[in-house]
């Protein structure tokens, strides 16, 4: 029996899709009374990281840095949700913050390239993260649109990474999208009383944005496809 369960949990579809969806829905439903349903995406994402067996940070590779920032982003968002009333330009400021952090994530990749190319790629990375974070954070008051953006960003980044021959990043992205799908299911059941907030939007935008960039820089995902993905929150 234990062997059957272990084999089931080792299946990529369970690790990257079914388990994150179930965990995302459960966290959204059970934590909704205390206004923590917004943590559903990061919960599903981290479950996938755990099941895949990549919960280690030595050596600290670019992929593991993505996991670290993906876990930290909703905590910062939760702080803003609880402590501040967001002002105009809130999303852009957060986008710039995580845009700078994204340079740290891909620093080892950038330093291997000629200086002019590294500067160009660094500027593109920064601009991409600012755009994705700002556009998604603008949806924080609408849980339906925020959930749909998380679903599109996660599945888009995951599918692109798989096409770019990076199965690990692909599983991570699909897990994020699946967990966002679980959140949407709970929103449909409980209504718009389920809050998204900055915790949700930062979780999906930062993680999906970094995964898409990882698919471009570490795999063979075309840069122009990632640029189109950045339009998903607005759509």
C-alpha cells in the first residue's frame, strides 16, 4: 500500500498538477475565514517543490533562488495587505524591488556573457519583472481576475518551459497555475468574499515571471513568447 502511494506521488502529473490543485483549493477554503486564502498559490507551489524532491538550497542555483523568492513574495505581500493601504504606483515599486532581486537570481547566467549582452539582458529581465508584477498587482482587489491571471501565468510559464526542454521549471509553473485554479474554485464556491490581495498577486507574478525568465535563460523558451506571456494579466 505504501509503495503504491509513493509511486503515485512520484508521478509528474500528481506532483505538478493534481497535488498543487488540491492543496491550493484546501488552503483557500480552510484559510478563507481568517483571510489567508491568498496563500493558496504558494502553498501549492511549495508542495510541488517538496514532492519533486528539490527542497534543498546547496548549491544555491538559479532555480533554487526562484523557489526562495517565490516563497518570500507572498509574505511581503501579506505584510502590505495587513499594514498598509496601497497607494498609486504601489505595483510599480514592488515590481522594481523584485526586478532588482531577479538580477540576483540570474547573476551567474549574466556574468557568463559579454558585458554589452549582459547589460542588455539584465535590463530586459528587470523590465519584464516590473511589467508582470505591476500588471498583476493591479488585480489584487478582484479575486476572480487575480486567480485567472495566476492560472494563465503559471500554465503559460510551465508549458513554455516544457517546450523549451526544462521539465523541472515546467512542473513548477504548472503547479503554480494548478494551485491558482484551486483558488478560483473556492472563489466560485464562496463568492468574492475570498480575498486575493498583494499576497496572492505577488505570489503568482513573481514566481511565474521568474520561471518564464528561467525557461528563456536556462532552457530554449523564445524570449518573444515570454514577452507575450507578460500581457496575460492585462488580458
